[in-house]
């Protein structure tokens, strides 16, 4: 028995797969959120740089011991990005204000996520980093946040000790 799927069967299958994966990701995010709420998880024992799946981001320590966060935020407007410190945590969120086009008949490929970013928490201990001197730059869709270290530079590796006679 042969089934005729028509000329656009590939587009239909691709659309169905995209819907399934999108729904699975939404369910995963909701389950994680509900588990955290139900367990009243405190900051103790948590991953301080959690693997949020959106937006893509990097966290690094630079040679000057500053802590740097980079968030890929293509399509976001600067006025909709929110940053603040609360104790030892950097709180980050962003509002997505653009709507989906209404004149699309069929998506041929839709991989770009376009949703608001609910508040995310990142550990930035106030005793190690100078939160008051934090700088942030939003350029070409990349948000770069630099938090300088409070640590003094380590002494050079060679210290000469003069011996008196």
C-alpha cells in the first residue's frame, strides 16, 4: 500500500518536528521552575552559573581577574534589557516586544527563539568583585557585562630578599 503525502510533505514533517521540540523545551522549563519552587531551593549548593538554555551566553574570568558575562541578544532593544545586583547576585532579564509576522503562510525554517527572558540569577560575590564599578555594553546584539575584581594583583613570582650583614 502506497500513501501519497503530496508535494509539501517535507515542510509538513519539518513543521511538526519544530512544534514537538518547542513544546518539549517549554515543558522542561516549566518542570525545572516548579521543582525549584517546591523545594524552596536556597543559593547554597546551587550551580552559580546555571545552564540557562536561553539566551546563549559565556562567563569568563579575564587576566585582570574581572568577571565577564556575554549574552547573545540579537533582536532585543536596549531599553528592554534589565540588569541589577541584589546581594551577591547579578539579576538579568529582557523583554521581547516584537511580534511574529502575520503574513507568513509556511515557515520553511524557524530556529531563532524570540521570547522574553525571565529573571536569571548569576553569582557575583560582593567580597570578591567591585559591583559598583560594573560596566555594560550592548553592541551588535551582544551584551557584555564586566565586573572588576577587588583582589589585589598577586606579587611577581620572583621576590628578591636582601640579606644584611
